[in-house]
């Protein structure tokens, strides 16, 4: 971390965390407006207290995304121990005597195998990891029998327990040409590109979702809503007319109660999964999102946002009942792209991996991605997934 060095933050390692290099005026206005309605400012969401609003630190370095490819993989890309196969799709695990010994993958119309000397680590994510396990005979015996897949290990939790962060936007519109609209076109795009290439500054040094915060809307003492703020009208162009400059204030449910499921469509690896998100099927989630929408509307109406001449585009000006806000939430609900939970860690009957990421009952096989989370983390999932991989590496070396 380039700013903090304390009990909550380190200064070593490959994961880079930095302060924003660009602050959009709409993002700054949001932070001020949120304080004007009584929310506290927080300069460190990953510190002693999560609650409050402010600018997010990001996993960036030198004004570039510090992805695992740009950091971890780059550090070992010339190692003789590393082999990469790109433009390939994994079709399943290779199992012998019930133990994982490799993977089977398709490349250039050929089906090939990669064999492991010690262990196989599956890191395909909360949607693809359960698919690959089921295609390999690891999952609910009844589900596998539907497709004639021999059962290697009956684990009914594979594909169950799906969770995601769901949001619905409050949209503000202004006649002032101040948003991101048009910045990716024509001379503006050229100017932004040159500024970034020459100075590593300006709009392209932004992660776009610069600001947000965490708020306890239930009064239970722990944030249940996270805000992501985009200085543009985004995400719902087909649902409402959005031609103009504006802002999207997105409250998302941090700890959803609703649970979905991932299952197979067939035994063919090339076929997509059957995915039922079940988002907003629990009224508790709907109520939380409605409270978040109310708070977002108050922020949009605060003085600092009004100084930029914002008016509410959706749900729309004027008083709104909880029923109307629920209708808006259900109509505009969308993912924050944090799928998790489909191969959860635990000791109960639905657990898929143990506390060292080993697939229960399948020797030489581990899972290291967001699918192992028993419950979704109360924030973004990128850094936690890197942590899971770090721990997996420790377990492999132990």
C-alpha cells in the first residue's frame, strides 16, 4: 500500500494498492453530498472502520491496473517452471482411482491433456469451476445421473449456494457537459489518450468508479450497502432514455440472503451452463436495496450535487413509495460481477472444499477462486480472490 503501513496494510508483496490519480468533479461532488446528508468521510475502507464515503484505493500501479497478469504472472513469465496455453478451453479433469492427475483441454480442434506431478488447482471462477467439477463426475449424484455422467464423488453442494452483489441505479441528469459522455470519441479521445501516454495522468488514469462508500441502513451496526458511483449514465440504455450527461449512483446489497444455482445443460463441455441467479427472491434483499435507493436519492438531492444542476431521471422526481422503489429495483436490478459461493468451504453436508481448499474426497485436487467463499465478502472480490490464491500457494508448499 503506497499510503498506509499499519496493522491493516502492508508495504511488501506483488499486489499493489494506490490512491486515485484522477478525481472526476462528479465523483468529488458525490463525496461532499454524502457528507451533507450525514454520512461520515472515510479515507481507508480497509482499515479499522469500513463505514463512510470517500475515494476508493485501487489495485493499480503507476496509473495502470495491477492485475495478476501484470504482477504475479509477469514476475515469473520467464521461469522454466511456467508453461502457458492460450486460446484453449478446459473440458474436464483427468481422474485416476478417484484422484486428480491432470486436466483435459481443447486447443486448435485437438483434445489434449496436461498432467500434474503433484496436485491440480482449479481456478475457473464461481460459474465455470462447478461446471468442470460436474463434467468430471464430482457433484450431486442425481444431477450427474441425468446426463449419464459416472459419479466419481457425490458432493451435492457443487453448483449450489450461488451469491452475487446486486445493485439498482439512481440516475441523475444535468444540462452541463461535465460527465464522461463523449470522452471516448473524436478529438477528446485523442487528447485523453495523449495526456495519458505522455504524463500518465488525466481521465485515462481513472478507474472510472472512483468513489463510493459503505453504509449501515438497517441499524444493526454493520454496513449492508456499498455505493459505486459512475460519472455517466450507464447500464440501462434499453430501459429508459439516457441521452445526456449524468451520474449513476449504485447501491448494492453487501450480504445477500438469496441463493442461486449453477447446473449442467448437458454432458458436452461446449454447452453453456444452466444458471439461475435467484436474485431478489428473498424480501430481506429487496428491503435492503430499497433502503439503499432512498439514501442514493437523498445524496443526489444534496447541495453539492444540486450545484452541478442534477435532477433525478430515475426513479424520478417527487416522493416515491416503497412499492414504487421496489418496482424500480426489480426493473433495474443488475449484477456487480461478484459471483461466489458455488463450491463452498465448510464441514456441513453442502461443503465442497475443506479449510485448505482441498476438494472433499478427491485427492490431489484443490479449488482457489471465489466459488469457495461460504458467504460473499462485504466488498469487492478481486483482492480476496488473490488472497485465496496466496493461501493456496502456501498450502501447496507446506
